[in-house]
């Protein structure tokens, strides 16, 4: 994961991660390709869930409304803040906030969503999360 750092509270607290926006993350107009934000949010939610439930086989099953709130350009450092917001019998949901302009005093929320992960058994059927 070049250009990435992941930090987490292993006790199930909020997780914070950073990503450097490189040329390969941009579209033909020089702005971030939205699919990269979705990919990173999904990846970091999986990491958070895997740290919270280390013996589980977790996969993403849903992402709430996706809305891009601001532009991101090459060289930006993005901050991903993730927090567990809901736990069900077989699934867990994380809220993801993504910020830009970290090198100034004007941090901007550029993206937010909720991602739901479900726990699967060895036959890929839903399985109860451990307590």
C-alpha cells in the first residue's frame, strides 16, 4: 500500500488512515477518480472490521449514499476517519469521513458514507459475529 498509513485502536475504537493522491489516482481532467475514493473507503472499513473481529471472514455488502463534496488534486493527503456505528447479529457498519487540505488550517470534508460488512462462514453464508 504505497502512500498509505493505517492507525487503529485495537480495542475497537475509531481508526484513522492516510492516503497520498498520486497521478495514477486522477481522471483525465486532473481530479481524483471517484472510484479510488470508494476503493480506499472499502479497504479501510475492511481493515477496521478485521481488527475489531480478527477471527471473522468479513466482506462488504453495502455502502450508503455516496456524495463527493469537494475536488481533490494530485499531491493531496487524504485523512480517512472510520468509526463503528452499528453492530447487528451478523453484520457491522462503519461510518467513513474523508478529509483533504490537511496541510492547512482549513480541513475539508470531501466524502462520507457508511459501509456494512457481513461475517461469513466457511460456506460463504452469514454467520453470527462473536461477542
